């Protein structure tokens, strides 16, 4: 590793693009004696494995657990967190053969790893402790024995939700004697998934109470800003935080690489995927086993093709480079994991599915292609390199996205403490209603029993719908369905789209995607990528939730776009003081996947467009909006910082409708048809309206501007692209671009979980307004947190735009600007300055 790192340091072309090179020094271990209450048999078992003492955080955790406290352990990757929960649990089982423990891991792969670890630790213990895995891969004939015999049951939240809690009578031995519950990788229980899991925990505790048990919980997490708060919200119980990491750390080189500028004035950089490919190829070609992380499934599949092509130059078999992501079938993932451990897989290109603690052997390097969405995920991915080696390297390759560029300009956000909060909302009405149904199916609700904030009201709704019957103060499930089966913990929707390969005539399932993302990823005409292989989506059968695909050799991939409209329904809180005003409340969102682009591989040029014909999606969610005080907005318009809303003249509506009818209500860019029940298409002026100099009451220049020859119909998505390319970016749009791309830094969310809307004159506020809303029905707390972070977000946006090295604005700060971008960047800085006074 060191010879390669030295060569990179001496390469002036490479170093010219290095924004930061941090050598994270090795750290000696800090040890503590075994707790006095720890059973001697466990100490002997540890000694046999070469462990003569515990790290400080392990000792602290064991002592707190043995005192009867709920815990959350927050330490670095490969710091031995498993002993923090294994030792107190094994001690209980050694002293009480009837005691039971439940281990919950977010993935099956982690469950397999931990079962192997536990088996190795307990192999010589007497009496023997039964350790069993129970998940979707467990055969039916094994399940009765597992229910009878398992002392330590290892599963995942999904299986607990659908396969254990609804059948609790078969698990009476477990629930009557349940002493411990482990929640590993706690930081993954955020957003929709975490909100669902919090309700699964509510159901678990409710069933435990019915059987007379009251288990302790031990949670383990990567570093986040609020581990104690998150654990207490998940468990609805007090939790002790253990964060004094005593584990040793090998030397790690962390390289923050910013691709070279192609156009310094516009801030355009070389593709981060191509740069990631080049860096990964150098590591792999030098014999360093390497993992490359991409942010999305499509990115991973494109990168996989790039890295395989580059590997051939080093005479490496392309089959030794594999992909790894959700949607691959279980046997494919297990095969790849084995190949990483035995060395037959030289490199792997993965989504965050591989960032968790699956044992994948001695990786020497990690290349992170674009910011993964949170500092916690960034360090988890970086931790996959050097888990067992002396020196390791991590290259984080920044994309042109504003958040990536902000981090490249301000590396402190990587190397200092994380500002991120993991957010959940267990009382999201849609999610809560699903679990009230499940809980009622499992056990009748007694009078006065609580289940979330709105549980009682939701039971009344279920009673009205005939799913629950109330008699004598007891609400009993009488519905025909098995509710848990219809509820997915991983998405806000309850169903998934199955992907079938019909190339050879006989359908073969090759993957799946949730129904929320299906219109974007597997619409008719999409190129679906799987394990480096390309498939063309022949048809998305929306009602049947089936996408049929055929193998293809297309030299392009597809990118779909969605448009949305928003209507504020209710204001929860507002602050109308100062220049930048803010509010938080509920809103109705209508979203529509309207069209897609065909993008050529390598050159990334657009080679065609296509239409998506699917129904719109309507949902209620939470929103945060900031607007400019009327007097400040008027002043900024007078100064030319803000654009006044166009007055298109008295004939505008008639001409607009005439243009849409002439164009057959189709987008003239991507051919998307205007949805019957969704938002109307926009009408765009080919020559900007402002150039005609119309002034109401003084001239009739609007007639020239609104002539049909100067108008074209565009879907909202294409309209945004055309406007960005053809005219200067407004200061308001620049601020929205910066805020929208900074928000994930504070929220620890996927950027796709949050959307924004920019209006020069909002129906709600009457003035220039930027609205952010949760992309999940009923919301999960993202917009509410942004409302609280209002001032911090504005400060961050000012830093991002002011410190960007471009001259007039670029995609990394205020978004794309046209050739006449002019003072867009300076105007955005002036706008933020005015709002922060």
C-alpha cells in the first residue's frame, strides 16, 4: 500500500486535485480489567481466543448492562462492539437456562456473520447455548425446532414484524423468558425504516408484557449526533450512552479528491464516476483489494462497467470485479461475500448495502464515489478498508453536487464531529395506522391502553371500517386479512415491483424495486442495470406490480424525472419576525413521473427522450417554507437582487391554453403527455418575456411576447432544464439550490427524501418563497428539523456560495447558469446577507 501512496503523493497531476490528504494516525488500545461480576467461564472463553482484557468501552458496557440499564454503544468500525452485548447476554444464559435473547440485525448477511461469531465464542462453554437464525431463508421444516430450542434467536426487524410477532403463540417460550434484545447498527434505523422499527418495538414490548417479561435493550451504532435521543425514541425508555472508544486503530490515509475543473468560470468538473474508476483501477492494478461505493443503483452498475473495462488494462479478469447492491438475489450476494473473503474477487462496486459490518475480508482500499448522504455513512464506508491491515487508504471523490463541493471546500465536516441527527417519526399517521392494525391482530387492545400518540383515534377508525370490534372496553381484530404481510418496513409504500427477465421466453425474477421508485427506475423504456448486465424494460405492468425486461446491448442508460405541485393545508408553527420568515405545517403533494432522457455511456451526452405514462401520486406530508418579509422583498426587487414576478398581460391564459392545445398537450422536449389528473404542462417563452419591455398601462408589447410562434409547451421537469440552460439563475433559485443540497448534511437523510419548490410569488405567503417537503406520506420529521435549523442553513448556504471558486455561479453552488449568468452568484450572496441581518 505505502509504495502506491508514495507514487500518488509524487504525482503532480493527481495532487493538483487533492483537496485534503489526512493521515489518521494509529491509536493504541486502552484496556480495562474484566468486570468482577463477569462469569469465569466467559473469561476463559475469551482467553482461548487470545483476549486477555477488554477495551474500556467494552468493560463499561458490560458493567452497565449487568446493572440492568438499557444501553447504546457508539464506537468506531471494528471496535469490538459485539462483545458489549454478547458478554452480558451469555452470562445471563449461563446462569439461567430458561433465559432467552433476541438479536436484531438490519440485514441477513449481518445475522449470518454474528451467528458465526457467537458460535466461535461459545463453542467450549458449558452448558451449551443454542444459537439459531430465523429469517426468510430458514426452511419450513426447521422452524418448529428453532421455536422450541433457540436461546439466542438471531433475526431481522422484517422477520420479527411478519414472521414472529403475528404468531407469538408459537413463540410463547421466547416471549415469556425474553431477557435481552439487541439492536445492532442503530444508525440505520432512521427515516421511514426507523419509524417502522420503532412501532415494531412497541408491538414487541406489548407482547412481552402479555407474557410477563420486560427485556433489557442493548443498541450499537456508528457515530451520529444524537445516538441517545434516537435510541430512547426507538425504545421509549431511558438509555445509557457508552462512547468511550478504547479500541486500537491502524494508520489510515484519507484522500479528499476533487475532479479537475474543465471550465473554471462555470465550475464544471470532470465526471466523478470516471475519476473514481481511474483511482480504483490504480489500487486494483497494484494488487490492493478495493471496494468502490456508489450512491445509487444506476451509478453502481455504470461504475461496474467502467472499472471492469479499466481492470482489463492490468490483465485482470473482469469477472474478478463484481457488483453488490439491493435487488441482487441472496445467492448472488453470498457468492460475492465469499469471493471477497477468499480473494477471488479483486474489487467490488457497491451501494451502501455493503457499508454495514458484514465480514468481507482484508480490503486495503475504499473509493467513495460521491458523498453517500451522511457523515456516518461516509465513515462506515471508509471503515470497510483496513479492518485487519496495517495501513489502508480511502479516496473520497467529490461529485459536482453542491454538498460534495461544500465538503471539498470545508473538510472539517469530515474530520471533525458529525453535525447530523438521525430522525424518526413513529407517530407518522400512515405508518402508525399500519402497526395499530398489526398490533390489534396480535392481541386485543384493552381500554386505556396506549399505542403511539393517535393509537386510540386510529382504533376508532378501524372500528368504523369493520376491521376491529369493540366490546366491553376491549377492541378485537375481526378483519379477514393478515395485516403484517401487507406492510413493508423498508418503504413508505406497502408493495414492491418484481423485475422479470423474459429474454428467453420464460420469466425469471432477477430483482425488485419499491413501488415509490419504480416509476423512475423501471418505467417502460428504461434501461435497467443488474450485475453489469443491461436490460431494456419492455413493460411496467403497474396494476400487477411487475416489470418485464429483456437483455440488451444499449450504449446508453436512462434518467427519469418527476415533477410536483404543492398546496399548504395547515400551519403548525411559524415565526414572522425578521427578514427571513419561516413556517412549518402539512401540505398536499401531487407528483408525476413525466419523461426520461437517454444518456450515452462515457460521454454522458443526451441522445434521446422518452415519455412515461403512469398515474400521478398524491400524498399528504409535512413541509417547511421560508419567505422574505414584504418590505425586504420590495427593497431587493428595487435593487435588482430579486426578479419581480412577470405580468404576462391580459391575454396570457388564452394564449397559454392555445399553445398547449396546438402542441397536443405534449412536452416539446421529451414528448411527455400532460397527465389528465396531474399538474398542467408549462408554457415557455422562446424569447424571454422581459426582453419585450411590456409595462401595463403604457404599451401592449405583451401581444408580441405571447404570440404562439414564441411559445412552446414543456413538462415541468424539462422547463426547469431549459430555463437553467437559457437564462441567468435567479438569486432566489440560487439560494434554494444551495439550501436543498446542504440540508442532507444536517438531516442524515438521502437527498431524494427531501424535495423543494421555488416560487417568486407563493399563494401561501404572497411573496418569494422556498418550500421543502418530506417525500414520504405524512412526513418523518425532516422538514420539522429544517424549521429548527433555519438560521444554520442560511449560514451554511452563505459559506457554500461565497467560498465556491467559480466566478459567476456553477452547479456546485447556486446551480447551472446560462452564458448570460452575469451576477447570479453575487446577487445570491447579497440575498442571503439581507436575510441574515
